[in-house]
C-alpha cells in the first residue's frame, strides 16, 4: 500500500480558466494596450501555488494591477503544491489552462511542448533579468517562461540547538559529518523531537548528491535516468541507520504534519531550498530559536553540487485569447516597484535587477543573500530542463521510498520498482 508522505490540506480546487485557444492573439495585440474599459473589462485568469500568506500578498498585488489597468479584470486562484499540479495536469489535454500561471522548473518541459505555453520573446520585457536566469526559461532555444525569483539548496538548521553542542557547518563537511551531528544533537532532545529529517525520499536531494561526483539524475537529452538501481539503493541507504535508530522522524509522524517540522519546533535541521528561510525563520524565532543557513553536506569538498535555479517562473498559456493583457500582468508583477514591495521575497530573491534594488531586505532575506554569496564559488551550470515526466517521476520517487520506510519493501525491490515506473513514464513521452 502506498501512502501520501506529507498529507497537505487541500485549499481551493483549481477552477477552469476561460481561455479558448489562439496563439495568434499575441501577434494581434497593438502597442496601445489591450481593449477594455472599467465598465467592460477584458478578463484574464491567474493561478499559483502557495499558502494563505502568499495568497494574501499576491491578491494585493493583483488588485493594484487592476487599479492601474482598469480595463483588465484578473480572476485568481491558488492551491497547495500537490493540488495545484494535480489540477493543472488534469487540464492539459483540453488546453484549459489559466492565462497566466506559476511554473516550476521541474515541470517546464511537461507544459512547454505541444504549444501549451506562449513563446515570450518580444511579448514580455526581458532586459532586466539578472545574469543567467533567462537561460533556465528556454526550451530548445525558445523562451517560454520568465523567472520570478531564484534559489539554491542549503541546510536550514537550528543554530541554537547545534551551537549549544559545539556543532558548526562550514562548506565542505561530509554527509557522514552531518549524520554524526544529527546523532549528537538528537541525543540531547526530548521525546518527539529530532535534530534532522530523512532526506532520502526527495529526488532533488539525490540529484544534489549525484552532482557532487559529476553525475546527474537524467541524461543530457532527458530521455533516461543517468544512474542505475544499485546507485539508488546506495542513496536510500544514506539515511537508513538514522531512520532505524529513531534519529529522524518516522513516516507515521511526518504523514500527519501539515506544517514543516522546523516551524513546529520539533525539528532541528533539514536540507531544503534557501528561499524557505524568510518563511520559516520568524516562527522559529517566536518559538525561542534561531534558524540559520549553511551549505549542504557533500561527497567532495570542492564540489557541493549546487546551482542557482528559478524558485518559480511565470508562463502564459498558448491558448490565451488575451496575450497582451496577460503579458502586462507578468511585466507588472516583476517590474512595478509597488508590486515588488508588496510581494517581497515570499517567492525568493527577485530575479530582476529592479526587483533586487527595490525589495525590502529584512534580516531573513539578508541571510539568504549572505548564504548565496558564501557558496557562489561552488555554483555551477544548471542542468537542462528535466523531461516532461519529471513531475510524475518525483511523486513515484517519494511514494516508493515511503514503502521502504514502512518496511513494506526492501530498498533493492523498491529501486527495481522505481526504475520500472520511471522508464515507463519516460518512454511514454518519446
């Protein structure tokens, strides 16, 4: 039996967008802005994933857009991450996608083929993005997305818990060093508290681990996995002893979590995206703790496996009938100083120079900037956009590993099952 690892509360099932389908709409747009008046506005839809806090600030920015563009009405909707992608994936076949929607880099190829996304060169403004960011928004040389913000992986950890035990994390420490630190600190915590989380069920973290020795999760052309079943068994074994000894939370516990363990004051560290820092740190601080960022553990002190990627992107549906209005919304959210101030760093450090210069940098965001500066020498070229099946493969990776956690399958049998599932998914898109 496969169980859902982090059962999230479902928020707002995604509604159908009203777009009907003509890419030619982009060419039909004039320079004076789309038609529409306050009494008879053009309507476009905009959807994203995130929590209530992100919904609040995004809605505020959209309302400001409508105030400054009275001829455009924006219908908004949001959901948590799994619900969002479940909804969009189900709407792909009918091309019933929102006019503007938030995109994840791992799913760009899934949606970026077959005309589902509008090519954006000459449609949206592209002259203000920080160096390198637009490279991750192209498929086969064609710009199909624009980045909202950037992030990279790191270790989020309770500096008070680890510091009290004399543990610090400098770039180059090993996975074994980290495991030892989790064991040391974990031994000082009370029941129902852990110094670290089980990292082995996240495919992004395995990709990090593979990159640390020059490998990758997918082949360069994205048509196959670039490792074998034995390597996957090895990866799943990296946390096995901690799990067996109860030094990371068991799946029976994490399956019930509706909030991250760090903000619940029961978890001391986890590998994660650095843009989580501003969201988690205030609650950790309110709980009497201190959250910090460090480089992740590595197999090679000279290679941390890190790269800067878009934390999120914005895309426009290839079926939109209001390409110019949709482009105006995208440009506004990324370039209007008032909108930038409202949105802040909720989605990460802004990807545009204007955004970086305009956004208010609080102590938590400064910690992210300081962290990225501290690992800048280790950042390497991002991998190509992953294959279209990546979203489904990511889900299978976590689901099948969970069967190992429950003791329902051996790691070897689970690895064989994962390869069967992944190869089937990859073959379906050839």
